[in-house]
C-alpha cells in the first residue's frame, strides 16, 4: 500500500524559513526615487560633468542614448557644451572573440593605468538579443576591482541593432567622458567577428586580443580585422599555456608582415600577456605610448581624428534620417500594410520600399 502523501510530503517541497531582516532603508529609497524624478537641465548636466560628478555623467549618457525624439535637443545641447573640453584623451579600442578574456584583460590593464595616476573610462558594449532585444550588461560584475576604483568609470551599453560591435551613441559618450576629465578611454566591443570594424573609426589605437590554440593564426578570413590592428596581444599566457602563447605570438607576427604598410607609419606589434598574473600588461601600455609618440610626431594622429569627425557627421545624418523616416506618421500608417503585401507576394520588397520612400518625400513637400 502506498504511503499517505499527507503524512509524507515530498522532499522537493520548500519549507518555511526565517525571513531575512530588512536591510534597505525606506527613507533612502524614497530619496533616490525623488531624485530620479527630478530632470536636471542641460546646464546643470554640463556643470556636473565638468565637475567630474559620475552620477551626473551617467544621467547625461542615458539622455544621449535615449531614442526618445523629445530628448534629442537637450542631448545635443549637452554634447555641444562639452566639446570644448573634449579631445584630450587617448582612445583605445579592444576587441576579440567571445571567451578571449576582454573584460579580465581590461580590468588588469585599467588597474595598471589608474596606478599610474590615469583616469580611465571603460565603455563596454554588450551584445543584445535579436529576439528579446535584451542585454545582460554584466561587465561591471566581471570587473570587480576596477569598478571600485575611484579613478575608473565603467559604463555598459547594449549594442542594440547596431552592426560593428559598438553602441549607437558610443561616439557621443566618449565626448562626455573626456569632458568629465577621463584621459584614457577604453572601448570594449562585442567581439562578433569581421563586422566589428566600426570601432576603428572612433579610436586612436586598435588592440586585437587573441588566444593560442584557436586555430586561426593564419586564416585569411581574419584578414579584415587584423589589417586594422595596431597590436595583437595573445592573452591567457600563463600556466601550461605560456609555450603555446609564445608560438601563437610568432605566427601572428609573421602574418602581420604579409599586410600592406599602414598610413600611420606604424608597424603593428605582437605580444603575449596574462590578465591573471599581470605579466606583460605594462608592455602593452608601453607599446601604446610608442604609437602615440610616432603618430603625433608625423601628424597622423590629428589627421585621423579629423577624418573620424567627418565620418561620424555622415553617420549621424544617416541615423537621423532613418529615425525621422520611421517616426513619420504617414510612414507608420503605411508600413504595416506594405509589410503584409510583401509577405503575401502582392508587391516586391523593392517596389514597396520605393513606394514608402516616395510617400515620405511627398509628405515633406506638402505644406
């Protein structure tokens, strides 16, 4: 006979425990909520940024990242006011495939730089889900030591629908961080492969992280991103992996000599390091210093920044035109109809697109 379940409850049932004590002050929560409701003016945001207030800087970045059209004017006002105080940093892009140890490397590198008296801002871009559009944004939890450093600022942002591994507003965020007094800006990108080249258009030095034993030392498919690298660093060169890392370093060094010379006059370097033991981390900074000395001496550094500004002007125009198009009332009315017509093969995708574009152009002409 089966036992009575009433007298023998399942071991999977949760037993009542002791409620944890209340550790959150209701008064403190009220103050925070009240503070968040207050929307500071553009002038107040700028004053806070220039004073190095991290909380104000974070709120300004949130404003700049907003897709709300009503926030655009205020965001532009803040950016324009910060421009005279920007362009005084070195911008370093760090990329590599997922699992190469980008966050661990950046924490070790960032701590080394703050130890030298540098103020470091890390703009970490996390991949967004194409299904839920969500993002974990876990870089702060992976950089436990750096996040507590008073001379460091870590800002995770979701990549959204942006190709190239950088968030849509990363370029503007750089300006705000520079105005807040950060002299070293590190951009950690998604690490999605060859489409991740957009970061090159907003940094001074492009660092590619690799690991040994991945089998991609001489693959031609990596040529695009390797051509842009100013340095290749083999990470995780510790323990039993040191010999493999040094061999990978030699292979990549040979591969780099197959690429055409850079306009900067700089010869890309290879190195091995360990983000765990910090071995080789100072050498990476020394390489960047040599790069800056060379490129500032031959004026390439300044010419590249001018070209980047032009590029981002055009990108901003493209982004704004796209936003205006999809937010237009007439387009919003007709878009779903045309989507269904395309799905039902009633009209070709190209004809539907042209129809919508013509509708947008005609609506702009009407008074």
